C-alpha cells in the first residue's frame, strides 16, 4: 500500500449548538478524531446513523469548520487557510451525496450540471466536450447531455453526480452513502464504477456507509465510527 499521507487529521472536533424556544444545547458530532488517509486508498468509514460519519467527511474537505483540531492536506495546514488559497485547493476535493434526487438541480440539464465546476480558462466548447466525455465515462450516452434530471433513473442520476465530481479533476472524493438509496442490482453497478474510476483517475476515497458488506467490498482499510470517535 502507498505510504504517502494525503490527509492527516489531528484531534478533530465538531460541536453543534442547537437552539430552540426552550433553550440551547450542545451536540458533539465528532470528538477528537486522529486519522491518516493514504494516497490512492479507499478508507471505509462504517457506523450507525447519527454517529458523525457525514460530519467527519464534510470537515475533512472544509465544507464545515471544525470546533477544534487540525487538518493537513499534503502537509499543508488547511484548517485556517485564507479563503483565496483554500478555494484553489478545494478543486482537488469533492463529495458525492447519498440522495441522487436531491443532489442535482432539477432546472439544469445533465451536461450543464457537470460543466459548472470546470476551470474558467476553458472555452465553452471545450467544457461541453469534456462533459460529454465524462457522461460516457460513467456509462451515460452523450446524447443525453441536454436531458433534465427527471428524465433519468436514480442510478443514472448518481452516475451524473459522479461525473460532476470528476469534472474538477479531483484527487480526493468523499463518498457519503452513495448507494444506500439505490436498488441492490444498481448498487453493485455503482460500486463497480467507483472502483474502475479509482484506478482510471488515481483517486483516493473516504467511503462512508452504515452497510458493512458495502464497506468490505470497496475498502482497503476500515474505520469504525462510534459515538463520534474513530476506531481503525
């Protein structure tokens, strides 16, 4: 296994403050996690719903800010990096969400949802061609470039979400329960697609699931999350 550390997580903690008309309370979602993620691996994170898996994934790629702790990407401390520098690095991180019916904008065609995140320096014609190539890479005909999300099945929508994640040429993808809303036969196809793309694009995955069979199938290493803590 590659021993190059892509991400190093130290004492990572996230506390949410929940406020209501009856007062407030604090919820510890991630509680002092230490974790190394190696380049080229699939690190599976398994645990019950509500244990903090999704929060951990969002913290690592800076979708949300940690309460405490440090996040290092390629030995760069990105925990409190200025937004301008962080924005450039964030192109290298992507997330694929659980629900393909919510993750795509119903008003934007499949092709244009893919090219949204591409480099600004590319001409529109280049972006369209690249988006069509990505559609075919994930198993959808480029002829469906102008189709809207409601014209696709759940499995096809998740394939479009994957193509959209690939559009920024990422190095690291958080896969947040990406097959849990799909039929079993479709799940297997999508899992195989993830594994093919990992090899083709030299990707590193943090693969989150509550399903141990899925995690065993895709992962090089497995971390168990329980009560906001990680155990490898």
